[in-house]
C-alpha cells in the first residue's frame, strides 16, 4: 500500500503544474536569539491544533569521549528519569494527565528533546518540559537500569546477522571516529559509564550556544518568544568540569578497497559494499540522492532488477545513501547464498561502475528526481517533521532555509552531474561480509 501511494504521488508530481519544488517550508519561519544565546525558530501553522517543539543540541553520539561510547545516548535516556520536583512516575502521570508527549532522542550528530501538545495544553504542559531540561537528577538506580538496557540492546543487535554486518561496516568504514558504532555504544564501553559522567556530559550537551529550539504549530510567535525568554532566556546549566573530552578523531576516506569478513552460524551470506559520499549540505549530495534512487530504491531499481530478478543472486537487496552533516556513505546491502558471494559482489560493483561509465537515461533521471522530491515532501508534512528539518539545518547546516534549497537542487540535477559524482566518489570501497 505504501508503495502504491508513493507511486501515485510521484505521478501527480510529474504531471502537476505545481511541483514539489514550488512548495516552501520556510516562508513563515521567524528566527530569534534568546539572551543566553539559544537560537529559536518559530513557524505558525494554525491549520492543525497541534504544537510541536524540538530542542536540538549539536552534541551527538559521534562526540562521545574515547572509551565512553554510548554516553550521549545514556544521558538522554536518563534525563527523563526524574527531576528535583518530580519522580519518574510522577512525571509520566503528569504528562498523561495533560495529554502531552515528551521524549528524548540521540543521533550520530545531535541530541534532542521532543515536545508535542494540543494548543490548549501547551502553557501547562511546557512547564514539565522546562523541569526536565533544567532540573534532572539522574537517580543512580535508574541510571544503572538504563545502562543494563543499553548493554542488552547492543547484545541483541550483535545477535542478528543483518545488524552485525551493519555494525561491522560502520566500524571498518569510519574507524575511530564516533560514526563507527551504534549510538548506544558498545559492549566494551557501556559498563564504563557512571552517573558522574552523565551529570557532567549533560552540562556539555545543553550549553546554550549548542542549542536550537524549533517550534511549528498553532502558536502566536510573540507569545512564544516571551514565554521562552521568561523560562530559559537567562538559564545556564551547571558548568562542566571539563574532564570529558569529545571525540575529535578525523575521518579518512578509504584509498584502496578492503574487506572485513566475520563468521556466524547462518544459512545466508550478508554483504555490505560502501563508498564515501557527499555530506547532507554539499551540492553534489543532490546528485548522489538521485543516483541512489536509481541504484537501489525500490523494485524498479537497478540492483533489484539486475542482481535479484534477472540473475537470482540476492534474497534481498537495496542501497542506502546516508547523508550526514559530516563524513557520509552510500552502500549496497544484500543477502545471498554463500556459494554465490563472489558473483553477487561482482554484479553489485558492476552496477556502481555503470554510473561512472555511462549516463542515466532521460527516463531514469526524471523518475528518480521526482521520487526523491516526493519522498522529501511526504517525510516532512507534519508539524513535528518540519520542526526537526528546520531545526537540524539551522543547527548543523547552512541555515533553516536549506529546507527549501534541497528540493530545488534535486530538480536541477543533470545526467552529467550524476556521472561526475560517481567519478568523484566510486574509487575505493569497504566491504563487510558475514558468512557461515
């Protein structure tokens, strides 16, 4: 059903006189800075009686200190475990009574606190948000419990062949940088984390100069800004001791192809072949997104038709372009029979090399660029998703206006752009292979 709906939207975008590139996310956005340096974006959207707010920090799991991978994730998980005013249970009951959603998230490059409410509950519900932000207590027992859950979460990831090959690829491709492992951390590092580490790292994550607040919904901008100035305009977290140093390892792209093989009792062989790729805000990132759509996004892609359908060399196959704001990658992921590993690898590499050796057809370019634009629009149609994309580009990219720049770049991608991007990046790959 999702595939049918997406195809229908793509058809509409191709033949409609008003395409995805004509829609603008940012026309109604207003930008402010609070007295303590926190950047605020507000977009009024009275069409829905919902207010979505995200507080984003530019400290993510890639910044976890060496030997303490998982620190940001555990800090984020534990920040919701109680405040100076409310126990965890009291906080949960208060949120439920208000009909408010609040949560914490950790990604490679940022950490987030998320808040959503109806308009009539915003003023009262947001007080719970401020309490969590300003007054976390990190109870020892709750930290230990969250630590155990994180440990067994990673253990369960390592127990699955598909996720183990992904983690192996990340480690081999990104090396000692923080991109090289799950945001949860590793089995070696999670036991090293202490409550004191969390308390200190909280002060690193939530320094005002690290933060962007993005609000989209049925609000009055002037009222919201006045509220933010009153509640957190002069707020500062406790000062960090400075004993925890963020990971600053530099990424070095592979200069020659390499393979990391692991063995595990399994019926299938699982393989990832990954190349370097442009970051989220580089102009050739648009060309790589279009290339990825042609390569392995869906049943009509080259990998699916050439490797799976025509040659029967894969049980499952796909590609993924992961456009981070730092070092990035594009990969092909497949499951095949152990006896056909070499043949499958050769065919996957052939599909990558086709982009270097020949241009796309006009039809491929049109379908792929329309697909990417359509997915972008659908992925950012809610208040919450717009708050995230606006805030993320303001925090990590060239500014919130990039939300409208990206679909314009997609529309302007040419066949030659795709070929030149492939020539630039498809030189050396990293392979992770899991076989019986």
